[in-house]
């Protein structure tokens, strides 16, 4: 039952994600680490605000310490970007984050981070999975000492993950310009690992849902998308704030709401940052995007003769590219992006601060920056729908896609991309159908030149399963 998906292993707490199973995964991780570094192996471990995340992280730490690996364990909950940052800073062989990111509170998960400060590569994950397969065929006896004993032996070393990470952000972002602009900022950490972070950078910012709540309160799942940001959108409609910055459960994804209460989708955020890096900061490099990200990226790259990579969904593919060559910006539809300014990792806090820098430097509201895209690229509207399905239903939907339908409703299919799922291009838009790599869902994505066409394409795509 232990399988690694798009972004690590995730499972239902107590059913799949158990202390017994996490010991097995931790041991597989330890064996892989010792294969790549048998002399002085080390790992950084952090955890989010979910139920039992701290205890699961301590269990992983003890298993790794038992295997003679030095463990740097965060003193309290930490964001995924903080763990990635410290994995690179400490030259650790791997990083581990106990988090299920944006999944509902009944889930927890195990993310792996590479020494370069981003998601572990697909090859690294495969190697850990191979070790796990061997262990599961003949589980060993775990003879662990206590946490205090490992701390006394200096096998487990506690550290503050936040302080130096915030100092780093202050160096990378024009924090003086942001503070002088005196923006009225609302921060929505969704009860996740980003709580009480923005206040350290912008003391005047206001926060909601910033107390420790492992069940995420009334939030169904801590994903910074329009459907989950109802309270923040209502507050923004009051006109009291210039921008709302929202982050997910482990604070690597970013959601944005403008000064009128309009959700600014991640496609537009990506484009605003891309244009700023290329046109204003004069940064150069290739661009990387997942198959689910806006075609505005393609248009911009073609116009400016920028090399463009398109990958499967999953930031690990983007991060790997960022380690292999000079990538200006890379990202995905779900609100995660990385830039040449930072480590090869998604970071909701960093990217939120970068948006504030853009607003201050360009002297424009986030709404004006978003509206500018329509003038330059024409109307691009996007929506995603997630449908919970059984394995049988999933097979039926994908089987319907394999038949390569000539039409999606009344729209002629011009071409099909099967890089990840099935992406059907029609005149003035596209619709993508793919199974989630982290939940029992089929995701339906669509971009078109009107919301009416987007909804029409989604309605018709969902009917393909019938």
C-alpha cells in the first residue's frame, strides 16, 4: 500500500500512514542515503501542522539515527521550502518533510528533498522505492533508542529552520521597496506551516487562520484555490487590503486574491513573474512548464525566442531541469513555481513576497498586472475540476480518452498531447484529463478564450466517461 506518487508518499492517517509503515519508508531512505554516502551521511527533517506530523517526524529521525545517519530535525513545524533550503545549506544527502501538502486533514505524507534544495529526482525516488520493496519482503526488527538518547549522542540535532530562511528572503527580495510601498496585506496560511511567517517579514500584515489546527477547521483541504478561499475572498471584497497572499498546508504553493476580491489564478501569477524577470530584471534562461500550465507561456517564449520545456505534472520534473541548465522560471498549474532568484523549489512565501516587489517596482496593483495580460495575450480563462472516482471509474474514463474522440462536445479536436493524461486541443482552447498522482481523483483542466467555453469543455470532458 506504500506507493510514491507525483510528490512523495501520501496515505490516510492510521489506515495507510501508520508508524509501522513510516518506519519501513524511513529505513528504505536510510539505506539509499548510505549507498550514496557511506562516510558521513546526513539528512534534514521537517514537518507540517497536521495531526501527528511531529511524532511521525521524530519516528523517522530515530530510524535514521539508528542507522548512523546524522539527523538535523526542526525544532517546530516548518514549511517544505524551509526544509529544502536547509538541505542545501547543510549539504545534507537528503531532506524529508512529513506533510500531505494540500490534501485533506485525514492524510499525511512523506516528501523527499535532494541535496540541491529541491524535490528529489524521479531516479532518486525510484531507488528509495527499490529499497522499500526489499524491506517489505522481509521487515526487520527495529531496535530504536529514545529521542533523548539520540539527541544526547548528537545523532539527532535540533535546529531553528525559520530564522536563517527569513534572513535569506530579505536578501533576495527588495524588502525595503516592499515596506516603503506600505501595502495592506492579508495573509491566509490555511492553518498550514506558513503561519506566523509573513508577519516576520511584514509586521503590519494581517493574518487569518493562523493558529495551530491540525484538522484545518472549516477548510476542506488547505489548497490555495478559489473554491477553498471563500473567507479570504469575502474579506478582500471589503476593499481594506491591496492583496491577499495564501499558502497551502506546507507553504510551497501560492494563491493570490486582488484588491477587489478576485482570485488571480496561478497561470496569471506565473506570467506576471515571468514578464518581470525577463523584461524588468533582464534575467535570461530557458522556461519550464508542466503540460497543465497556460498557453500564454508558449506565446511569450515564442515571441521572445526563449527555449521552452514542457513536462509531466509534478514539480520534481521542473526541479530536475533547473539543476541541469539555466532555467529562468519553472512551474505548474497548481500554484507552485520556482525562479532563477531562489533554490529550485516551489515557495509560496518567497513568491508572494516577489509579487509585492513587482507591485512596488512597477507601481501597479495586482489587478492591473493581471489585466495587462489580457491586453497583451488576449483573453485566457482557466478552471480545474476534480472528480472523486473509484479505480474502476478511473479506468473507464481513461479508456474513453484512449479512443481519441474527434470532438469534445461541439468542439472539433485539433490535436492530442499524451505527455501526461490526455490533452485535447480545440479552436481557442484545450482540455486536459489526467488522474491525480496524490489522491483518488480524476482532474479535468481547461483553458479557453471565455469562461463559457471553459465550462462547456469541462462539462463535455466529464461526459466522456459515460
